[in-house]
C-alpha cells in the first residue's frame, strides 16, 4: 500500500508497504466511483479535461488495514521517505503481528532501538490503546460521514487533520475530500489554474467547487501534475 509518511503540512509520498520483509501485500481496492468521477471532472473543469487523459488508467488505490496504515503515518512523520521505510521495517519486525495488542506488549527500549523517537513511541502507544480499547469505531466508519471520522482520529495523539484526511482518501477511499492544508494541492492549483501565482484557501475552494462530489479524485490528479512519476497512491 502507498502510505502517508509526511507531516500534517505536506503532500504525501507513496512508499511500499510490507509488514514483514517479503510478506505478500493485501489485495488492492480500486474505488468503484473512479470512472464516473473522471467523466464528471472532464465535463466540469477545463484543467481536469487536460490532466486526466495524461495518466491513462492509473488511479488511487487502497490496501492494508486501518491500524497499520495509521501506525506507518506516525512512524514517517517529519523524516524522509527513505528513513521512514527503514524505521518502519525495523519497527514492524518487532511484534509477531502488527496489531494494537502486540504493539502494546513491546518494550519501549526496543521501539527506540528501531529508530523511533520518544514522542513517536508515545504516539504509537496511544494509537494502540485507542484501537485496543475500541475507542475508534472501525466497523462503523463506512456509515459515518467524513467529519465525524476526522474528529475521532484527531483525538488520537500524533494524528492531525491532514493525516486524517489522507486516511480518508487512501484507506477509506472517500471521494470528496479536499485537503486544504496540503501544500502540494495548493501549489498544484497555483500552477494549473493561476499560472504560478500564490493562491489562498479561499481561491482553492472556489476552484474545487467544480470538483464536487469528487474532490479526492481531482486532488489526486493535481498531485500527479506536479510529479507524474511518483504520485500519492499511484
């Protein structure tokens, strides 16, 4: 799975996910709405009409489970993609399985030796406690609206709104997420709609009005326009 590994103020970078070295990846989940979204965006937005045909049949994809997805987002905060890969694989090798209960059994010294800071150890423990105690309602998320899920996630230490929005997009594949705190999205709107001029959140909202109800899809194509070789979720 391509997982979020940046802080809450930058565009996500995709990195390969295997919980254990050589372990098979879970099945890919492709959003069922993708083709309808592309048709809508091409019809409603001049930039999307130009961008979408450039990237063929590629699309946002989801794999993995909720806990490991969020755990990896915490591990990767404020470090490079390469460093995040290294630390994640060291950390993922510690428990028999990457589950909340198994993480809670780990020794702090072992987690620190894997390359985790004291703060990230605290965040991972808090995440594990919340999942293990049933404070996050994973089974109910499909029936919950985006803002309710975001509120539930940001109550966990180490998870801010940006990370929660990325989780909505890349794990739950919600179609209409507009991450206005994302630097890549703002830069991409500036480049594609305003000839490189600085844009405000208000400007971005105006542009995105034509994207609804598929803001996630349009955002993904904006990211692709910035770096077609390495795009979030590609």
